[in-house]
C-alpha cells in the first residue's frame, strides 16, 4: 500500500474546516481522510505556528501592577493580616477558656 501525499493547501483547508465545524470525524469522512491523520495535521499546525512565531512573542511577561493597583493590593493585604491576627487571638482566648474549664481536655492541640 502506497502513501498518498496531500498538498499543503488541501491540508490547511481541511484543518480550517475542522476548526470551524468542530466535528473532526465528519470533516475527515467528507474529505476521505483518516481521522487520526486529520488529528495529526491539526497538532502539527499548532506546533508549526509556534515555531514560526517571533521570539519576543514567545516570551512570557510577568504582571506588574500599576501604582494605584499596588496601593490597593497593599491595603487589602494589611486588612487581611489584621483579620488573621484577630482570628488567631480569638482562637487563643477560646483555648485558654477551655483549658481553665477542663484542664486535661486540649493538651494535644498545641
């Protein structure tokens, strides 16, 4: 059995149709191409576009908040720290009350 070579334009047309339609098996049957081959073409097209992209497009940049956002994040962080401190204090007070009422009850919780 010999392999059939498909032209690049045909592959791109079938890939585009598969992406638009969403049903890859139906597109493969319509063009008399095996489903696995169509999946392989789609994967190769994804990788090829990544390789052809310029290097600066591949770089992942870190998010830097604006000064206004930074101040807002700092104030929110301070508020959350304060709430966490209050909750820790409440827990410590409740543990002390339990220890005073029942001395042997919570010896393992520290």
